[in-house]
């Protein structure tokens, strides 16, 4: 960047950063996350500096997308916690539950490809299509891994129950 562009960028940052960070703060209710989002929006702006005609609009649209992604992540985390609490409550209600193998240990003992599919599908609540993209595998392969993981769990829980009798 030339000196005039550097100066323009510094002025833009000084003018817009406080408002953008404050806006993110109101949407996330977290000062640290808000500053991370505002900083990330500016970092993305700098990478497209010459192509962006309206920097303010670019910054706010980018920040809005970051906030939306943050909300989605929080929602996935809340659902996983609710699911885990429900599973724990159901396990406590079942006779002999105190002697059963924790599912967590069975998941940890799975081959990595099965464990990854289980964690992303059941705990991160991602759809099969997204898991396939993230793991660079075909959707059918991910479905097969989930089926194999369920069989692994069924066998592990069945073995433990047989030993407990």
C-alpha cells in the first residue's frame, strides 16, 4: 500500500472500528468475541482492499456473517449439551445404569474415521452433507461410517451388559 492508502486505511479503521465492535458486542453479548469479529472483518477488508467500493458496507456484512456463524455454533453447542443431559438422565433411570460402560469411552475407542463421524453428526449436529465436505469423503461413505459406529456401540454395550449379568 502507498502512504496515502495506508493513511486512508488508518483513518477508516479509526472511524469505523469502535462502532463495528460495539455493534458486534450488542449482538454477541461478549466483548472479546465482538473485538475478534470486528478485527476479522477488517482483516478481510484489507485482503480485498482494492476491490471493495464501499468499505463500511463490506465490514458490516462481513461482521453480520461472523455473528451468524457464532450464533449457529452456540446453538449447536446448546443442543449437544441438552442431548448429553437427556442421555445422562435416561441412563440414570435405567436399571443397572450405574454399571454400564459410558458411551464416551466407547466413542473414544472407535477407529478415528468412525469417531469423527459420530462426533460431528451426533455431538456437533452437522448434517451428513457437511460432514462429507469437511472430511473430504462421499456422503455414502459418511452414512456407512455412522452405521458402522452404531454397530460398534451396540456391540460394546451388549458385551458389557452380558458381562454385568
